[in-house]
C-alpha cells in the first residue's frame, strides 16, 4: 500500500514519496508530511540482530513506499559505506552513565552526513521513477557546515551537479578549506563578497528566475535544493534512533516495556523531529529533550506556547544551532494542531509577517513528549570540562549543549531513566572552543595545531576528514560579487 504525502499548508496536496523528495517543498510553501506515520513492523529482538544498513531499510521502506526494495537497498549501500570511518556507522559510546549516539563518523564529521550521504541517491532514483531526464542541479548557500556535507554527498553522483556559495570572510578556516578542496567535476564552490544572508538571498533569487529556469530546461537541467526540510533528509534521520534502541536492547540496558529518553542539540528542529516520528512509529522513546544554546527560541516556545523570533541573534560556540527560525517545527505544529493545514498555514503566515505566533492551550497540551531547556556559553564549556575530567571523553560544543541541558533536566525532574544523547559533531571540528572548554591555553595556534594537541589530550586519533584537508590542494578559487552569482552558475552549466 502506498503512503502519500500531503502539505502542512494545503491538505488538497497528495504526492508520492519520490515526488516529495524531488520537489523538496510543496508549491504553496508548506512542508511535505506523510498522511499517516507508519508503525514499525519489527520488534526490538529482531532489530537487535541487524546492522545499521538493515535497520535503515526497515525504516525507509515504510516511508518511501514507491521505491522498490532494490532501489532502497541500492541507495543505502551507496550511502553508508566506507565513507564512514567505522563499519558500525553510528557507534554508541558510554560515558558518565549516558549513551552518546555518535552521529559524526561520516565524511564531514558532523551529523548532517547521516542524511546528506543518502539524499543524492534518493533524488536520482526519484528522478528516474518520475521520468525526469534532466540533470539535477543542487544550489546551496551555506554558513559553513551544510555546504561541505552536501558537496561530499553529491560529489561524483551521476546525473547531479552541485553549486555551493559561501561568504568569503564568514566561515572558519577549516570550513573554507573543507569546501575549496572538494573533488569531483560536478562540484562548484564559490566565495561571495558578502555575508550569509546575501548568499541566501542570491540563491533564492536564482531559484525564482523564470527566464533562467526556461534556459535550464532547454539545456536539460533542473534546480533542486538539499535543505533540511526535504523528507529525503528527515526519513534517514529516524533510522539512528531505531538503531540506538536496538543497541541498548541488545546490551540489556533497555528492557521490554522500558523507555529511553533522547537529548537532542537542536537548531532547525530536524533531528529531534525525527526522534518524534520514531516515537510515533512505536519506538520506546520516553522524553524528547530539546536542547538549545543561547538562541533559546525553542526553550521559550515550549515554556510559553509562544514562538517569537524577534530577538537578538547571538553567535555562540555551537554555530550550527545559531538559528531563530526552526523550519521543521512546522511539522510538529501541524501534528499538535490535529493535522489541520488551515491552522498551520495561518500560524506560519503570522511567523513570516510578524515574526511570532502563539499556539492554543490544547495544542500546548500535546507537547507532553517534549522538554525544552538551554545551556549558556559558560554551561556549555563547563559540560565539556566536567565530562572530560570525569571520564576522559571529549564532547564537541553542540553535544555539550545537550549534556548541559540534560544535567538541568535531571536536577529538575529526578528522571534517571536510560538516556541517549545525540552527539552531532566531532570535537575535532571545533577545536578552538573545545580546547577553551578544557581550560587549555590556545595562544596563536591554528586549528590544525590544536587538533594535534586535542589528539594527545583525548587519546583519540585525528579523524581522516581533518588529516586529509591539511595538505589538500585547493581546487576552487572563484570569488564573485553578489550580483554576479547568477552568471557564475550559468558559466558552470555552460549556459553563459
Ligand atoms: C545542524 C546541526 C545541529 C542542529 O540540528 P537540527 O536538525 O537543525 O536541529 C546540531 N549540531 C550540529 C553539529 C549540526 O550540524
């Protein structure tokens, strides 16, 4: 039986999974949601005997019902292979009585690899199924992390090209080096003279350019987007929660009838929404603990029922969570509003016009699965230091935000149930903040020297992703003015 997808803002929309993956966003601006959340059809006993890839198949077959078994197996095999630095794909590490779900063993050592390593294959498969002959051109603006993860995912994937724009002076030296050393003839990395917002607006303008779209069509190209609202990114993220429970069950930490709390360092609300879907599928998850940094919009939302982005944007040591509009929250709003697209559309309209909205008390009552809190910069640094001193395990700043919030949660509720913390980045990706958290003097050392020192302190090897770029050749030199972004794209596609 096929599972169809509708839109959070228009319930007359009804598309198949492959169409939702290809389209990304529904035409009226809503997000695609499954008409119902399917139930897991395997028990923990069975799942406990499976590999990551096998569990990925068990989850994805329920959501992507118009993909054949062979197609799904092919996508999974292409995605979760030796690009990951461990055959387990997602190791679960024990420290201080908590399980850390290490989602950072992919090519860019952060959790976005979990979804972006499979999205290109889902997209090209979806294109084939829908008689789309055009080459897919991914266009992305990045503030640092997503760009590299998308490049790594799409590089050398037949039938795709990818263009990434980044603010020339607005990303860290390691992030820039990661992008400009990207291999693959189908990749194109361009610095712009402007900030992230300029890059983002430029990309939106190119997407909306009807003349260019016609030229592209004539030449056999079509644009697509790899951003985190695509269900082709959401569904692969459900997999690791199922995998975590299966591992804990196998170890005896999770008993039949028991539950597992999940703590998730949150920005765009994609990762924690996957946990929510997993729970709705019947996975024995308990509390979903939403951890924010000082940009605590979500903490305020869970506390008051009011979402308000009208506030100062704070730059923190966990930059991938520096976000004031958590796009994926719209899917939760839709669920707690009784799957009423009119209601969700009205709230999202208020968000775009006034920057805030308030949910009704009965919607608020349905948020019982969640607990929200935040960690300040000091609390984040303290968490890195505390866990290191107690166990020798080093957390990255994003994961440390989760740890800081988990400490508050336990103090407040006394809940000592089995808990997993989603560990979203390797500490080697944010060496400066990590070394500071550990109380180390950094002086003028660059990120690579700090990586050497962190390796000594933590007794862990520097990940391949960092070692490789240290001496890698710079392959992308292009820097353009904002107004020339479109020309750059056309040149890359041979249309200029
Ligand atoms: C993107 C990201 C997050 C936030 O995840 P969301 O799905 O946007 O909530 C947290 N940590 C790291 C390291 C990330 O890259």
